[in-house]
């Protein structure tokens, strides 16, 4: 038997096939499974700085308390911490305390009080199924569910799984 001789095009063809497979896999992973986003502002400081690169998982839309969600509301992308999910009752008291289902919430990773934003959401609010209430870590002036209301499951782009620090290295 005679061995097949390799032609001059075998190596470029293999390279192009491998490149095509790699590009397709990356497109599928970052187009459908994962997403990348630069943190749009300092609303989640000190955990997330403005400009940090966030890797989020698009297929996880089953939110639970303390998840950091990437969401799109009113054509603007936001990043915030989920504090309540469908069926929970959220209240913000006159003395700036977050209350979920009648219990004051102590958040050891939040360093600011949680004031109401008057004129946007009527408290207490009971969340519909497939919605969640999102707050930013900078509670004094960040835009979150106190401003735009509960977030629908369809508005959630994914859950942050890692933060790549771009600043303050």
C-alpha cells in the first residue's frame, strides 16, 4: 500500500478548520452562555469599582438573595445585589432600615443606610412571582429597585460569577 502524500494545502486547511471551531466555540460561549461587562459606575463600591470587568453567567436567571445580578431596565444596564425574590415583602422604614418579610436585614457587607427614594415605589411592596428587588451597595445615591421598581426575570441578563479588577491593582 502506498501512503498518501501530504499536499501543500493540508496544513493551512487544518489551521482554518481549527480556527473556525475555536471562533465558533468562543462565539457560543460568550454570545449565549457567558457575558462580559465593564462595571458602568461605582454603585457597587467597594466590591466592584467602576471599570472592573465582570464575567456573568447568562443561563442563571433563578435569583436568590445576595446574588449580584446584571440587568437591563429602561434600555440601561445596571449591576445590583438581589435582596428579595418573588413572594417576599420589602419595606424600607423611615429610619432607613431594610425590612424583608417583617424582619430587619443586617447586611455585614453594606456600609451605608438604606434610604427610601420618595415618589418611585410605595412601601411595603410584595413582589410578584418571577420578580426580584435589587439594591446597590452604595445605598445613598445609586439607582436600583427603589428608583425603577422590581426587576422582572426577563430583564435579568445573568449572575456575576467573577470580577476582574481593572483598577487599584
